[in-house]
C-alpha cells in the first residue's frame, strides 16, 4: 500500500491548503479558479530530498489501469470539472459539456475559446506514476490518483502541447512558458511526495536545478 495515506498527517498544512483551493469543485466550480496552489519552493526542496531515487520500470503499464474520468458531481466528470475550474465565463449544457468560454494554457501562453482545443494534463503522467510505484497500487488507488482534484495534479492546457509532453518528466520536458516552470516543478514534487512515488536520478537532478532558481 502506498505510504501516502500515512503521510496525510505529516503534510496536513499542504493538504489543507489544497483542500481549500478545491472546495468549490464539488458545488459547481467558479470560473477562473486556479490549479490548487503547490507547496513553496523551500518545502518542495525538502520533499524532494526525501524521495526515493530508483530506476523506472514501465513493465505492464496500461492507461486503462488508471480509471478516468469519473463522475464528480451531477453530470460533471473530472475533465468537465477541470475545464470549468480553469476557464473564464464557462457555459455548460445539461450534460456538463462546455459550450462556450475561454481558457488560458499555462504551459504555452495560448488562449482558446473551444473546449475541444484543451486536454486535461496529468501533471505527473500516469505512465510516470506507474514507473515510480503505482504499479503496486490497487485499482481504486490508481483511480484516485488519475482524478485527483485536491493536489496540483490536473490542469487544462493546449491539447497538442499536452500530447508533445506525453509521459516525459522534467529531465526531458518542461513548459515552454518559463514563467510557469517554478510552479510546475513545485507541483510535480508535491504530487510525487504525497503519493510516495520515486524519482530517477536524471529527474531528481533536473528538479533540483529548477527549484534552485525558484
């Protein structure tokens, strides 16, 4: 069983902050709400130092092992909830599909007015999680990870940017918008710490370097 259940008490302040940021998600997200605020750079550096360094192993990975998107509230699933949270003036139909609004993609600085131009990125990709420890989890634990609205793990971004990222970690891919990189690595480390996921040596080196500039 992942240690993240035991770590909830150890990171109660960070978890509480994330919970406050996401409280509205279950009662109709407000427009322009933000990704749950990641921990500070100092806290992220402390978390990173405690993570296990291990070689990744993708043996047996299958995206279907991480059930998503699940129903969050009413007719709204996780994708639709994040679109409503991350957009401005978002209008939805009776099925919770976004029919209008605008979205600013933090990764590349592009603005979109069609929900079809957005992907919901798993900031720590599902394959990366599998490589780093999620292969030992139960299906319900993987489902919780894939639909986590409390940690800074899900964000609406330009679809082809998300596809270009794929399952890469910060050693080989970072947002082109440099102003967002500090937020990105702080979020990455927070998610890995909360879920007790390992890092490989190149990943840890890249995270260390980016955090030192935060």
